[in-house]
């Protein structure tokens, strides 16, 4: 992936860890199929976060044009290592796991799959969290000097959210297929080696230890994953608190 395809991500942090919460079933499917899946933005949960894509833009020519927001796919990761909120949001039934990779590995996985099309179709970027006034200003300004928005400009519109979501610290993998035949369906899957992409699997901290051991064995047997499989210690008391009791 070229430098231009890393949006608001300097070279100094591209090998930093990022995390993604998925169900155990989706994890096993990832290893069985060796395919990573992206979804169209209209499937994202926040109805306001994609507001630019749902609005009309005024080009410098004076023309009013609607976005074709179904022409792209994305996947959300987080830079947040420890978060009670993230476990509760993305593992409401205590049945999800958190996978770990790096910004570079995730970006390069899509870039490698796309080959020479990657420079114009694949992006990875850091989400910016703006107040409502700045969101409106961003929407009003981004297309003022552009007659025909390119993929990079459109990608930037998918990298802003309201401040209320700042706890998510998102990194987004984005794909803008030029080939119309690649745009059908709400999901896009590309070939990936999950053993290379993922270096750690973390299990929900709320499950009992016995259940954790059973789930760990299930994951090992179903995926062949040889990396670290741990239970999050988010709720474990520090030794000094235990002694004080």
C-alpha cells in the first residue's frame, strides 16, 4: 500500500496494534475460508456517521450530485486496547472475541489481494471525531474545488464521526472498486492468510474460567491457530486489592 493510501496515519504508527471484535463463529469462518469480509457503509450502526454519503454535494460547476454511497466497502478496527464499553457493545452476549493485528498488516492484506489496482482502490485511515459545527464545515468544504471527487476524497468522508463516538478510536479499511461487477452485494470478501493477519485472540473477560478453557480449545481445534489465545483480565483485581480484602 502506497503512502497516499494511509490517511492520517503517519509511518511512525503503522506497526501499532489495532483490534477488532467478532463472534466466535465469524472467527472460525475466517480461518476456514481464508477470506476477510468488508461491508457497505449503510450497514454501519450509527445512522448519522455516514451523513455526508447520504447528502447531496454541490460541485464547483454548480451541479448538485447525489453520492453513490453503495460503491464502497469498509471494515472497522480500533486502536483501543482496553475498554469495558467495547466489550459490552460488541459482545452483548459475552460470546465475542477480540482479534489483534497491526495497521500495516490490515492495510497490506487488502492491498496484496487487489494487486496493481490497490493504489486507486484500497485505503486505510484514522477516524477523526468532530463537533457538529466542524462536521458541517467539513461537509461544506471538502468538494468546493473538486469537479469529480476521486476515491481518496470519498474515503475521507468515511473517516469522520461525531465526538460521541470518540471512545471507539477507529481505524477503517476501505475499498472502492472501479469494476462495477465488484459492487454487487452488501459484502466483499478477499483472500487473506488469517495466521499472518492475526497474532492474538482475546476472549471475553466476563466468562467463567472453565468456559474460557473450553472455548480456547474449540478455537484451537477449529482454526489451527498457534498464537496467543487469552482471556481478558479487564475485571481482575490487582493483587494489592485482593490482599487488602
